[in-house]
C-alpha cells in the first residue's frame, strides 16, 4: 500500500465488494448438500442426505452399470438417459430443479447482454415500446426474412 497511495481510497470499496460476494454466495453454501447430491450422487454418503433421498441413493450407488454410465457420460446426459421417472423419481426431480437454476440464470444474463447491445449511447432515446420491440427481435428464435420485409418497404417516398 505504501508504493500505491491511491489504493488506500479503494480499501472501503473492496471491503463492500467482499461483503456483497459473501451475501450473494451465502445461499450457495447453504445449498451445498443439494448441489452435491446433483453433481456427484455416487460419492455422497446415504446417511448424509435427507431421508427422502436415502433409498434412491443407496439403489443408485449399488448399481455398477449405472456407475459406469455416470463415469462415461456428461452429467445431464446421464440424468436424462438413465434416471427415469419410474426408477428414480426423487433424484430425477431434484436434478431437474437444480439444472433449471443454471439455465434460467444463463437466459437472464443473455437477455441483459442483448439489452446492453440494443441500448447503446447512440440509441439512448429509445421509447419503451420501441425498446420492447427491439428486444423481442433480438431474443426471438425466429430468423428475420429481410428480403421479404424490404420488398414491402418504399425506400424513396414521392412528394
């Protein structure tokens, strides 16, 4: 800090940042067991999981064929292909719940990234309805048919 005296002014901001990270990721620490059940169901002790999971965890860990499939496939593929709703309904529902959290977060992040692209300083005067329309186009999965749209447009209106 002596070599960089201007960094002293950043110390309170860094402390705030550390506190904010602690608050945001506190819920992750409390959900650690749920995440472990999802990410490594073969490595978790059945006695450590809630009673509702114990029987399915024991059945899963005693199935050598499923353990081989688990080791050879990506995690979501394993859940999709081998943990059916009839054999492992509780583990499957748990996996769907945990996996959907990451997908939802990804979709929100992607949406806000597109929002920052649409609303630049060059387009700072967008109305709410115009911004809504542009975001609808930016997040749509339907491709725009530009040639068809441009045929219906008159480029140089006559006076």
